[in-house]
């Protein structure tokens, strides 16, 4: 019954999200801002809600998409019509170097390449902008990287402080433990000579901003090599290792911004505050209640109609 209920809610959400096709198309601008996402055919409609709702709040930027390999010719026609003929990259063309393939690593590494010339915002398809986003606009103007916090109390910590917060017996030495907990518990064993005092934040790579002109891939690759040495290739290749690396990269940016959780949050089936500005509807709770459906309808209504 739970599975049937979820399938019904997914169907209802797709039906509601289809109305985004009747909203005005994005008019892109080559102004130094890129809104970037990795998507496939399955998330086409929710992605359009996510990117159009954020673009409507920022009123700037152009769109770049990484095709996960499933976008159809019809999907590409819709994207061209809705988003001003965005640039679409192929997953297969991304060189991951010493880092794993899959698990959205191609997404992170492409961002780190693109940031040489543009401020890049990574945006998941299960996000919705519901209000003004002055913190994001200011971060772009100040060329300051940002991330959505993973938890309300997430903060910048040294590698040693982060390792102290986790039980290495339960995570680092447990082959079945989630890769994020595993590497976080072992951060005090990670050596990054290019950083005098490396930092970490338990953030969320579903929404993150990468300041223009950063160091590119070097730090991410060095961290990945160390993490693989610590955990082994199989464990480090699991889903979640890219998010850990994104968290680490952002934490070591100059004056990194951790978005205020009362306005920019993950949805944990605890309601959406009336003053929420941006919500990430994570998979575990995406279709709990009607919050995602309600947010999608509200965002589309705010976009107007063609």
C-alpha cells in the first residue's frame, strides 16, 4: 500500500509539474553566472520547476546541463524552448581523472572546470525556490561560495574536529557504513599538503555555489586520492562520496557562506516554514504529505503564464 501511495503521489506531482511548460521561457544572459544541473528524462519536469523558479528569483544567468545519458530528442526540444537553448554536455565526455566515475562525480568535476570563468550554482531537480533569495544574490555579487547546510547546526570544523564527532569503529572500520560517515570519521587521517588547516562542513551538494576563478579540480582530486587510500576503491566509489568532496571544497573556499537554515532547508517531513525561501525535497521524504506538490504548484503560479 505504501508503494502504491508513493506511485500515486509521484503521478500527481508529474501532472502538476507539467504546468511549468505553460510558463514564460527563461531568457538567458551571458553575465558570468551559470545554473548547472545533471538531469535525465525522468526528472525533466521537476527540473524545469527547479531551475525556472530559481532563475525567476535571480533574474540573471544562463543554463548548462549535464545529460545523464537518458535525455531524448523530445526532451532536448523542450529544454531548448523553455530555457533559451541551453548548452547540454554529455556524461560520457567527462574525464574524471583519478576520481570515481558515477555517483555525480562527473557533475562536480565539470563544475570545478567551468568555474574558471563563471560563478556556477549546482542545482538539484528536487529543489524549489519559494521566495526572495538575497543571500544567493549577495554571494554571487561578492564571488563567495556557498552551500546548503545538511543539518540546522552544520558548521565549519577542522578535519580533526569532524573526526571527533563520529565513531570510527562504527563508520571508518565498518565496511557496511555509509561512505559519508566513513570518510568523515577518518578525516584526521587525510593529508592535504596544499591546505595549512583544512576545513569541512556537513553540507548538501543539492544546492551549492562555486565562486568564479577557484582552484579547479586539484583539491578535489587530491582529497579523492586520500579518501580512496583510506577506504579502498570499492567503498570510496559508492554513492555519497561526491557530496563529501563538494562539502570539503566549499568549506575551504575563502569566506564560505553556509546558508541560514531557517530560510534554505532540506525537507524532513517536518513541514515547510512560512518564510522558507528555498527547499530541497530529499528523496527519503520527497512525497511525504503534500509539501512537494504544494511547493511545486506555488512556484509555477509565481512564474505566470505564457
